[in-house]
C-alpha cells in the first residue's frame, strides 16, 4: 500500500462522528480539534483507537503559526466555534472566549505525512489549511466548506487538483447545473419543481457516514472541471437556501 493510502486528516473533529466513520472504514485518522471542551469526550470515545495508534487526536487550533490565541466557543452550537467571534456569535448564539494552543497545518503534515483524504471544516480558517498544503503533500482527495469560492478554487487548482464536485451538506448530493439555474433565476415555484426532479438521486453507499458525508469516489455526481464547478458555485450562491451549505470536493 502506498505511503499515506490509509491515512485521513479530520480537521475539525467536533463530536467525532466523522472520525468514527473513517476509522470504521479501515483508515488511520489524525483528528484536529480546537475546542478544549470537546477533547475529554473525544479522548474517552476513541480511547481504544488512540491506545492502538490508529487515532491521533491533536487539541490545537489551525493558525498561521504555533502559539496561543483567543478562541470563541459557541455554547449553543459547538460546531460553530471559531477563532472569529462573529462566526461563533452567528444568529445571536451564546459564546465565550478561551485561550487555545495553535499550530500551522504544514507542521502537522510534516509530522504525519501525506494522506489519502483530508476533510477541512474549521469555521473560517479553512483557507489556512489549503495555503499550508504543497503539491508534494496534497492528499489524493480533499474537501473544504465553501466560504469564498473564488479563493478556494484558485488554491485547489494551484495545488494541482483537476476534478471537482460540490456536495450539499444536507442531502450529500451534487445539484445539477440546470436545477441550480432554475433555483437562482425562477423563484419558489422552480425550487419546488427542481426538488421533485432531484428526488431519489442520492449518492452511493449506506447510511453510516459521518456528518460530512462520503468522500472520494463515493461522493454523488460526476466530477467536473474547475471552471464548471466554479460556475455551479456561483449559481448556488445566487439562491442559497439558509438550510443548506456546500463542500467543495477535489481530486487529483
């Protein structure tokens, strides 16, 4: 097996369900979580995997450099905790400040090596992970939550990725470009028609995924060029349901 072919980075572990899915699928996992309140439960949940060396849990936040920085814990929705106070305070959520250790993602890659897949979901600092990856350390597959699509596509293309999908984080489906166009330009009636057309078009696999869904070749839909995927992201942004959000999946 090639080096790193059984390794996954889970950047933004949250409650650990994604990590559990990756471990159950036979991968070694490096989990990275900044919220110190979540660490004890994660250590307890993955004690056997930590002891066996299959799981490394790093209680650090991803930043531009190693050190200590203020981190905002969202009390109402822990998954929205962030180095950005405005992010943690979304929709008036209760939040509080803690000091956390930070690390540059490049140093973590240097320590653990190249991976098969990397999931990045750290509420505002995803781009710091992308900027820390090099063409020689890039994983075969990667996913990142859309924050600024133009920037993220530019970073991914610069790393050498050539195949892309946009996956809904509520349905784990890739919307059709025609459906996204209708939603963006023709209003509520078109959305109802599009939803009916999309019914039953789910991804392959079972129902045991983590909250970020399947990855790699198990994701729904066809791979697209960066240009087509970016055009689709613009359509989605033109009429984006508050109840839905999308991840960019990229492959070499």
